[in-house]
C-alpha cells in the first residue's frame, strides 16, 4: 500500500466523525472541562438562562417562535447576490467538484448549485441532488430517543444495560451519556478491526451488532460521564434501543416520526443499499486503499451500512433546510420542554456538544461525512436562519498536517473540509460568522 493510502487510512475516523464543534481532527478530543459526574445530567444551564455563559441566550424565544410566511418567498436580490458571491469564493477554495447551498430565513429562501455532479461527464450540479449526509444522521437518531422519552417509553437516565448486554460499564452508562458523547464507549471507526475490513472491501455490509462489537472490544476509554469522546458506537447503540423499544426497524421509525410529519419526501434510510435516489451527485475521497492525492477514489456507491444510525441517511437541500429549523426550534418534532432541555444540554454550556448536536455562538447543528460527501446543517438561534451545504467530497483543503489533501493544494489556507469552508463563508455574508475549531 502506498504512503498516501496509509495516510488516508489513518484519517478515516477524523473525517467520518466530523462534528461542528471539533473540526476534523477533534473527534477524539476531550474538552477543557469534564462533562460532570456519571449520575449528573449533561445540561447545566437552566432553560431561562441568558448571557455569555450559555450558547443559546434566549431558549424560550427559540422554542416558541413561529415561522415567517416570508420564508416561502425568494430572498431579497441584494442579499442573494451577496450570498452567491460568498459561496462562489468559498467553493473555489474547497476541494470538491460540486456543492449545493441553501439559506432560509424570515426574509426568504435562497438555494444555488456550483460545479459538477459528475466530473467525468461534465454534468452540472443542480439544486435537489441527493447526497449522503453522514453524521447529520445523529440529530435524527437523538430526536427519536427524545420523542420516546417524552412518551414515557424510556428515560434518558436508563442504563444501556437495560437494553443491551455486554457493554463495559453498561450498568452506569445512561442513554443521555451515549447521546452527549460522554459514555466512554470507544468509536468503532477508530479501530483497525473496522477500517482494515472496510477499506479492503467498501461494498461489504456491516450489521449494527458487528459495529458495536468492535467499539466494545476497545472500551471503556474512561468512566461514564468523566470525559467527552466523539464515538459513532454511541449512536449505533441508540439506534438499537429505538428498535427494541418500538419493535420496528429504525428506517420505519424515522419515516413515521420524522420524515412524514415534516414532509421530508427526499430524505431516505438506505439500509444496506448502495444506490442513491435521482438526481444524485458522485462523491470523491482520499480515504481507502486505492485513493491517492493525484487520483481520489469515487466513493459514490460504497456501502453505507457501516454508518447506520450514526451516519447513513441521504437527503437534499430543501429537506435539510426544513429539518434544520425543526432541529433548532423543536417544532414538529418535540414539545417545548424537551427542546428547552436539548438547547441547554451543551457541555461546556457556552460552546459544546449536547443531545445530538452542538452549539457555537448561537449556531446549533451538525456536520456530517461519509467517504465522498461532506454536509453541514446549522440553525442560527439568534436570527431564525438555517444554512445547509452539501459537498461532493470529504477532502480537506489548506494547511492540514494530518488530513490528506489534493496534490495541487497550495496549503495556504486554514485546514477545512469543503462544506465547513463554504458554510463559514456564508455565515459571514449573513452577518453572523461561524468560526469552527481548527481542523487538522
């Protein structure tokens, strides 16, 4: 195996565990302060708390605000032109053949597409293409758990041992700690037991039980609640809990509880199918055994089963704009009390990860990566604005000491994955800059 391939293999977990607060390299990082004792809830701010010590400064306003009728109209031309210029500039700095962006606010909605959906044929990107959204799946999975908790079918304080045997510290690890990444269960995506198999044959199917077994074999990393560690295994376990409690396959539960109520007609659970709904765009990666900086691999039809309830969903920009606002406000998904808890669950409270998504400076949401695709979905709680970026590459650009970059990358910019780079540019054009932690 060539040196570039070895580098790509080593960065698999960083890319696939991308999360808005941590940057590409932060998936295994510990925040400056611990998450608290094992028996304490992750949330430490009160629902009515305000000020710089919390990330969402007016939770009551967020959970009660009604959508503007103007949202269905186009954005004012001047703002749309400003956003288009920002998106074009950022796209030009990203290592992706194509991208779709969308902004929805009380002033209106704007979407646009850039680059190519298929570089081999020159087919242009178009608004409405379907892409794999990776860890943006996690807020969906956490929402199911919160809905079941609202209904009294489970409690966030239930130990995972009540549902699944054989998890180290399972009697102490709560569903809450799985959701907020403080369980101490290792991520299977950081294990060569998984990566060696997956990169040798990206078409193979993994069961949730197989993925959990890999994570369990390298656990515990720490006592429950003592540290933060971004673990995909946590969300595979939560998906298994959903199936056990409901008695249904998780794809059906997602459809009944989230897709149908929000009318997300273009969002799909792929299971172990490698197909994407049409229209779709091809995705490229430097991960795997065959990719090199000169010749990225086409990962469009790599089997998504390895992502499961941690990262397998497929969607388009219009659905993600709808979901992004629902995720931020709770409307159509959760009652106000549960959404208040969600918006005060971040650790650290002023900028951290919570129950299925994170927060920086009032922006709540998630990034997601599957090999070949990079997605961002963020909701600005200060302005009622949702921003979505779908990129057809997970290849970072800039000065990246750990993540592989294309051979012709000048390495003059700060390291960033494509969707994150474009989103940061759009946020500045909107007047509320989102500054992610540095990526590596």
